[in-house]
């Protein structure tokens, strides 16, 4: 049977979700811990891949359970509780539940959303959790630029050069900045899919708009150029969080 895991993690110590040959990843930690707990080699398939240092407020993954569940655990709540007891403090499981055999953590997802946090005043409690920008930003201009991105289009200009992508077409359904308080901003973006490094490149470009280095309408020109060199520098990983994944069976 197939089981879904709902989890979250602080990505600071990890080289992303996906297993790496010589670097620690969240997937590696999950697979090794779960395999030890249930007594069988277990492959954990994630809903996507986050880059090095990127966090996940919510993340879904699935694994296959072989054998009789009741012989080892009373219920999924006990399995999640024991798994949390073995995982490091920067990875936490919220729940584990059974799904259909065709429900896939990555391919069944209908929409994903990311949140990026920015602060413009020194705050020791935000270090590693948000990106500090050393000047105030024009929120209205950044939102004008963000509106240019809400469309189904080729987002190659915001994709890491050299990435192996079958297609760079994405359907961006929402992109908006919000002011949380005087010195803290939040950017939310949702789409059917995201390219490697895409959100950080988008944020870097929109921050250039907020600094007055680029006019808002130029964001559309960058998008149409399909040239990564036209977009802004990638924003730091520490401010980025995977924040939502939608599935038809969780509606």
C-alpha cells in the first residue's frame, strides 16, 4: 500500500530535498530513518526538489508499505510519533496516511506555492529565516512587476542555466508582495510547476524593481527574452519556503 507523509523542514543544513552523491539531503535522512524504523529498505518520493538551504513549511512525500502494518504499529499516528523521535530536530512529520496506489507525491500535485520573506531592518531572530535587504523597497512597483508574471509562458529567463528541463513552460497563477510590518515583506507565488531556481530569480528581479534599478514593465521584457542574463541575481536561499501543495484527494 502507498502512504503519504506530510512534513516540514528547516533546509539550512541540507543540500535540498533530493539525494546527492556526497552531500546530506532531506530525502536521505527520511529514507534512512524510515528504513530503520520499519525494518525494510524504503524509497521516499518527494513532491518536488528544493534547492540547497531552502525551507519547506509543508512538504509531501510517499513511500510503499510492504507487509502487515498492524504487526508493527498500532496506527499511523504511532508511526509518525516514533518517526519524529528518530528524526533530527530540523525535520518534523505532521501525519502519515494511506492513499490510493495511483496517488503520487510529485505527479498528482495540481498546484504549488512558495513564500519568500524579506526584512529591511536588522533582526537577529530572522537570520537564516529571511533575507535582509539594506534599503527600503517600493512595494507598489514590485507588485506592478509581479503582475507581468501571472500568465502561462516560457519562464526560461528565470531558470538556472544548464538545468535539464523537458520544458520551461509554466502557468503562474498568482504573484504578489505583502507588507507584514514596517520592515518585513512577504512574496507569494503559485504555479502548476516551477523551474530550478525560478522563484529566487523572480524575487531577485522584483527586488531590483523595488530598488529602482528596473522599471516594472521591464519584467515583461525579461520574461519574453528567455535570457537568464536579463533577469536579476538569484535571491538568497534562506528566505524561501515551499508553502503549499494542492492534491485533488486532499481538497
